[in-house]
């Protein structure tokens, strides 16, 4: 892989919503990772601690804590799973999600279908390998959160399941 190809990959990775990317070709390995904005906010007061007086340090610390709290609060408010009856099936790896074993077959599960713990709900293709995604909860699929054939990130919710 030459320098221009690496620069193109870096540019595409930078513009994407992916947080991690790994490529292996023969004896060449490239790993890319992005930091979460919340991590950067928390790290700022630690960097400035040695050079500020205590009153500024305390104010910075309080600001970072409130920023962290509001980030956590917004994460919780964005997810309708505040209800204990709703769980999410998330992507165990980065790749392309497919809801059927192949284009000619029916989907594993769709909205409104019952699902049991251990049922295959979709597959994710990563580095030309197909990986089954199994449900960790039993219930009814109440929401499909991504499109078939779209790229998913590690930990990204794919389905919402109403327990019971």
C-alpha cells in the first residue's frame, strides 16, 4: 500500500462516522481510531491542572463534570430505552449489516417478529467474513434502527426489542 492510498483512507476515515478502522494486507497492518468528544472534554482539566491556581482548577473541574453529566443525560434522553422493557441489539463489530443470509432469502427477523435469546437477527460482513449477530434478549422487535446494507460501528444499536 503506497502513501497516496493511505492518505485517501485517512481522509475517508476522517469524514466518516466510524470510530475505529483496521486493515490488514499481507504483512501490512493499519489501525485508525477516533477519540470521543466526551473524552476530550474530560482530559482538558487534567492538562491545565499543574499551571492554574486552585480557584480556576475547581471551576474547570466543575465545568468538566457538568459537561460530562449533560453528555450522559443527552445520551439517555436520546434513547427511548429509559424504559426497562426495551433493550437494544448492538453491533459487535464494525462492518456492513445485512438482514438476510443472501439477497434471495427472507430476512432473519423484521419489525414485529418475536425473538428469543440466541436467535440470529442479522449478519455483519467485515473483511470478507460474515459474522452472525445473535439476540441477547427475548421479546418482540419493536424498531429496526439501521438500513440493510449500511455500515455500522462497534456498539451501534441495530434493533430495539420490547421484552416480554
